[in-house]
C-alpha cells in the first residue's frame, strides 16, 4: 500500500506526520511526503521516499496584498501535486494541515483519491476547514474540535507523539515533597518566546530565598534574551540552564515537576502524556486563538493555570509558582488529572483509520 503524507513546515504539523510514517513504514507501506521549503528541514527524520517540495504560500487576512500571489503559488502547487499523484498512485493521502498540505489534498480530492485529515489543535485550521467535508475522516488531537463543518466525520484520537517522548513518559511522577529539589521546565514553542524568556526569570528572582534554593531550572530562552536571563538567575542564586533550543527535550520533560509553556497542540499533548502540572501561556496572535482552546483541555481538568499574555507579569507568575510549587498534594493530583487527557495510542488509532479507508487489515 502507498500513502502520501502532506504537511505544513512547522514541527506541530510535521511531528504527527513523522509518527504516522514510522508506524506505516514498519508495517510495509511505501510512504511519500509532500511539503514546502521550510518543511524539508524537518522531513529528514521522516521515513519517506520520495520527499516532494511543492509551491505553496500562506493566505493571511492580515496581509491582503499578498493574497493574489499566494493563490497563484497554491495553484501551481496543485498542478505539481496532480502530476505526482498520477505517476506515484497513492492509495490514500493524509493531510496534517498548513498551507503546504493544500496542493496535495486539493489534487487528491479532485482525482478521487481518498483523503484523511489530522487536526492537531482544538480549532480546525483554515486549510483543513476547506477540505473537511469531503475527507473520509477528520482525526483530531482534542475531544472538542471547533469550527468543523457539519458534514465532517470527526474522530477524536489524540496527537501522535514521537517515540522518544512516548518512551520518556513511562516513568512515575513523584512530587518534590516539602524540602526536596524542584525541577522547573520553561519552554516557549519551536521559536522560543520573548515574553516567557524575560518574565519568568524576574518572577523567580522575586520568590523567597528558601524556595529559590530548591529550584533546578531548565529554560528555553531566545538568543537575544539569553545573557539577561542567565544574569538574573545567577544573581538570585538559582541553578539554571538556559539555551535557545534543547534537542533532548524529552529528558527534561521526564524530570520536571512543573512546566511553563505555550499552548501549541504538541506542547499540550506532551504535557498531558507526561502528567505534568502546568502554567500555559497561549500565543496571543495565534490564528483563531486556537492555543487558548488547546489550553482549556488541561485547565478544565484542574491541572493547568491558563494565563493570557496580557496578564503574564512577574508578580502574577511569582504568585502562581509560590502557590503551586509548595503544594505537593496539588502537584500529585494535577499530575493524575493531566494523564486523563493523554492519548498515548494516537498514532496507532490514526494508522487504523488509514487502513480502514483503503481496506487494509489492521
């Protein structure tokens, strides 16, 4: 059997595609991947051959002057996708959102090839929204999927996770107790976050000395803010490791007692899988405010605080940390609650949908 995967060029789209590709490839499928120039940077880890770069562009209402040129690029990409599909003859095309997935899904539906969409966020993305009604299934990362058309066949399965994260999650969560060290992980999405990079060190510097002495911090810090964050932590006597990127983030997820993070779909799903209490800071400019909806999946279970950027101040963050980090009962209860939102079998369930569509045995 042959599957063509199509995804936008960010990790949030590509990581679920990678997980599905690994599973299907292990079961004997031929896999091809279609993306754009940016996606090619992530595609090297995906067991797909060939990897096809297509013409694509984002159509943003915030940049109306670029829309005509973007439409022409997408139409050119659809032509490229049609030619490839006719020659390679996939049995199914799976789209993971983002405008680089548009050409493959448009071409597949025009040519009568079955399509499946996977939506990582709690709000259906704009590209997936275009094709959802005609797709065989719309698999989604959260139990609630907003802005889906009435005709869409919704299947909540969770977000496929990379093997490294799944393996790291197989550890018990142990709260720090009243006097033990506290491991605090701070991340800001794939590109980091200025507001998180600059606000959290100030908040931690304002904590009581007795609590600061117990903290072991790993913080993703934007390069421009690295020196200032390092100086603040050193002056506060806090053990901290700051860097713009951590390739082995699963190692720190597995050790963390508490996490401060954006609320992208992958981040929220990883936090649930690890059973981590959290403070979530949705990206204010995220399309359709989907990060706030993602965060609600954990907030509504009582295992996460949701703090908009407008309220993300050193004083507010300090008070939340002071309240949460010193309460082992809360941390243990919140960890169990977060696990209720975890979907460790998401990849297998998505693979089963793919096989069901083409009539392959599970």
